[in-house]
C-alpha cells in the first residue's frame, strides 16, 4: 500500500486525501491551523458570508425603487443597519462547522489526521511537531505540500488586529468601522471595500494602479468603478500606500506622495506570501521561485521525485478550486490513475463584488496581444427583462470566439449571480462548443442566462452561399 503524506489541510490537501484514499493509498494529513485551511477558516467562506450580508443590505437599501413599503412607508436606506457582532459570530460558527464537516468526511474515509506542523528532515521523511512540542517521523512514498499562503505585510504597516488589519483579522471587529481605508485594489481589496461600504462604513479604496481590479477585464473594472462612485465609495487611483500607523482615535495611511489619509481603521490587502519557509524544502531539493512559491508542472510535480505541491503555496492561480484540482491531479498522477494536466484556460473565477464579475478562458488582453485570432461581442445587461424586473442593470455578458472555427474561447459576465452564470460558458470552453451550438440552446424567458445566448447569436457568421 502506497503511503501518502499531505502537509496542509486546505482544499488542495483534503481533496487530494480523498482521491488518494479512493485509489487505495494509506493517507495521513498533517494540519496545523484547522482542516479547510484559510479558504474555510479565514478567507473564502468567511469573506463570502460577510458579502452575503452586505448584499442583503444593498437590496434593502434600493427596495423602494421596486415599490416596497415598510409599515406603509418607503424604506429609508439610512435606517437599515447591521449588528456586526452577530454577523461575525455567525461567520465564525459557519467556518468552524465547515471545518468540522471536512474532518468528519476524512475520518469516515479512514484518513489519518495529525494535528501539528510538518517539515522535511533532509532525507525525504516528514517530521511532525505536535502542539505539545513532541516530534514524530513519517516515512512517505508520496508527499504533497499544500501549506497555503498568508497575507503580505508591509514593514511600515504592521497589523495589530484592532485598527490595522489583515483580511484574516476583520472578523473580530465589534462594530462596523466608521471610516475604513482599504489598501490594495485587487480582488480582496475590491471585495472588502464594497462589502464594508454596504455594511455602513465610509470607505476609501487606495489603488496603486490606474483603476481597480487591474488584472481583470477592463470593461468589467470600469463598470465596478462606476457603481462604486455612484454609491459613494471613494477610490484613490494611482496612489501607493507606504505606511500605516495608529493615532489616538484611528489610523493614518501615508502615500508615496507624502499625502496622509485618515480613517478609523485600515485593511491591508496587498497580496500574499507562501507558507513554505519552515518546510526545509531546500534540504530535499524542492525548488522555489524568488518569492518562495513552490515550482510545479501541470501535474503538480516539484523538482523532487515523489514530492508534489498544490494550492496557494505554488502561486499558480490562487483560487480554492485550482488548489483542489491541483491536489486531485497530483494524486491521480502519483498513484497511476488517468490524469489530464491542469489547463488554466478552462478555469473559471469570480470577484464577489456587487455586481459580481466572473471570467473563464482567453481574455481581452489575449485578443489585443494577438494570442489568438478571434471576435468579441459585449451585450449590456440593462435590456435584459429579468435584470429590469429585479432592478439589476449594471453589467454585461462579453463573449470571445475563435475566428474560423467559431469555438467559444472565453467569457466575462458582470451581473448578479455571475458566479453561477459562468458555468455554461466554462463548459462551452472545456467541451469546445461553437457559438452556434451555444446560441441554439434553449434558455428560460425571462432569465439572466438569456443574455448568454444573445451574445452567442450575435457572433453567428452566415454561411457562404
């Protein structure tokens, strides 16, 4: 029986464990912080639960436009509030329950769970240090590293968990920040900025780039900035934060220009660093890049035979879904099952702002750079009947197809529920469907998904006579 040791119990680790056990391996998961990792305990699950509450408040604040009355009066958005203590208590309970459910699932499959930290001893064995300080050694045939990542910290902006915060620390806030400064306009910064603004904070979003979400579709970023501006969320573009310090009653954030922005709290969202520094990877010849991320190929192999890596510690694409797939692929490959290498152009992702932004496949940047020859169409959301009914008209469906073959190459959706609507387009990319096949598929009327078929119809090219 093959002995598999997995260091790290996040999505990459526990999904890999389930596959390895299914294939008959003896599996041990070494986990330090709680099964589910940051995705369940401090990142994806908590943040999206917070955003769910924020979205309810956004809907309540605009419900008067739908003719809603409360006690015979039009709802006043200023009277809609939130009990942040209750929200955070629910979020932490939800995360803990999800982690417990994962542990139960692994237990039922006969997977051994060791609470502690793992590291290589130089010979390929794993030394496990438990909470009581004792060490034990495990001799694996196959090892998977899935230790995740942590928030990057600026030297002059050390978090204190009270006023200067990372995204892992916000769930201990007793009240909604009066004026929240969010540093960083990537996915994490944009999501938290929108959420806390909806919860009642006056939010300032500091972006070092020309616009928010610099790595996303530019049309999508433009829509989000317009929505944020209309809602009163302040965005400072081309502004780089270099320091944050506490004052008597709040914080001050210093920009590279010398300008100082004052607030009650600051949330630092300036990227992530891999949790690889304590693994002793160099002792067994596992290569990392200059930032410490483990180098892997498309089947999750590292430079050391028998050692694989998955998830945020690889820096490949920092999504829970990618981590899980990397972990599965690693075990399929290591244990001799059929395997398809990771294909990043088939990965769908979502920015959980309001509206959501979901993408899959090739992008506008790829088209502009000549990576592929193709056509693109953008269908605004506001003519969609369902969008009008629900008063959601900010957004669009954007579809790319390859010239000649008319294969669906990529897509961007900006709308409510974009995270759900992207699935048929992900399937179209993966299964190599043409825009005509997509266009001829029935959609419900009225539905937001009708705009997907409409975009596909607009890319139809008439057959030559």
